[in-house]
């Protein structure tokens, strides 16, 4: 397949209407378009077209039991595609966080094919805030099913170059809209009459949700592994995700012990590090600085780029990474790192 790459400036959409209209026509006829959102780049197809959704799974190599998120252009579109069970919580979420990096799961309407929802009777819906994403959905006239635009299991793409690396020749078009702002996929919440469950942490943090909705249940898959045979309720819950080609090992413990361990680990030329700026380890071909441990936003923004950086270095066989505190945005970073490591966490003493 020939893939067309187009550049669109999010700040000057009116100058790129031709390119976005071409992308929308691809979506309408059942093709695949990768596009930027405020979280990560998405791989989009018509969410009302079962065959188009199947093309997403094929292009990504994505397991068929891993449901897709659909993206919409307007707040009033939620009820076209899902049945609101917990109206009070839904309205509060919508008022506070929409448009933005939050995905809401509710009962699906029949118009959404089971291919999109991995056979489940619920659907995950998000209204992005990114101007390119919003305009593409508007021009397409349909909801767009859009998981991250990467090969399944790899770190999610936050730059167009990441998408080109994974998806060139697999999709019809890639829209280069610059670097994504948040850098981590959306927060996913399941709304039921009896309460709200956090299924995946993201830019809308657990603390922010609790300030708005009160008590929130945190699904065990946020920091743990699903049992064999358990069906994932949302994208990213079941499989190893976000992983570079090298194995990832998460380190926890006192700062001085972890830093000492990492410095010693660099004696092995097959080892890479992801560390804090405060650790005092100089950035190099084998050391990625995630950011300041006091700046969760910077760490979130850099995480996937740091993980991908090691894929160009064939000599790197293992990557040691710091484990942040699991409060606020740190919970989302912990979630991604633990899944990238395949739940391999080592305590350094």
C-alpha cells in the first residue's frame, strides 16, 4: 500500500482544508488515516464500518479481543453511539473534562459494530481537543475508531516520525500535525449506575476525577495483570504494551540505592537507562533523561519518545527505568512503565 504523508499546522487549519478533506474522503470510503490528537497519534477508520475496523486490527497486528476507542466531534454525539447509564456522573465528566483526554465507556447502541468493541456490549467514546482531530472527524461525518497509530505492543507514537516508522505502507495517509501535547493515551472510565471505575489512568488523573465525582474504584489492571481468560474492559488492559524491542526492567527503592545501581549497570554496554534529571547521570546514547522527578507533565510527555529511542540501538538488550510515585499523573506513568516491562519490577536495596 502506498502511504501519503501530509503536513498540517494545527494553528492554521484553514490553510490545510484540502489535505483534511482528502483524509476525510479516505475515512468515508473505508480507508485508514493516522492523525494527531492531544494524547498520542491515532490510527483512524470509520467506526460504523465493520470492514474498516478490521483493517485497523490488521495494520496494527492488534489482538481481536482488544476493543477500540471511537472519537467524536461534538458533545451531543455521545448519545448517538452509547446509552448513558449514570447520567449524573456523565454530565459532570462532560462539563469538566470534555473535550479532552478522557474516554467514557457506556452501553453501545446497535449502530456500532461488534468488531469495534471486540464483541462487547459497551463502547469507549472520546471527544478529543486537538484541532486537527476535531476537524477530521467533522469532515468525515462519522465517528472515527482510533487506537494509537503504532504496531501493537510498541510504545505509542507522539510524533509523526514514530507513525511513519510503524505504519508506512500499512495505511493510506499519515497527517503530520507536530508533537502531541500530553504524550500518554486518554484516561478511561467505566460508568455504571452503582459507580465509576478507572480502567486506565491518563491526563485526567484519579485525583481530578475524585474531586469531580467523589469516590472512584480503581480497576486492578491499572497496576496489575489480568488473569488468564479474563476479557479486557478497555484498550490496553490485557497485553504487554508500550514496549521497546529491548526488555524493560523497572527499578524501585531509595534514590541513592537506585542511582548507584544504574551507574554500575552502565558498565554493561548492552544496558540502557531511563532516569530523572536529578539522578546526575549524563544523557548519552544509552541514557534517556525522562525529566525532573518533580515534573510529572514533562515525564509523561517524554516517556514514549524515551522508550522508542532505544529501538535504533541494536546493542541495547535491556533498559532499566525509574518507577515514579503513583499519585496524580504519576499513576499513568507507572501504568505504562509496568506494562512496558511485562510487570517486571525489581526492588533495589
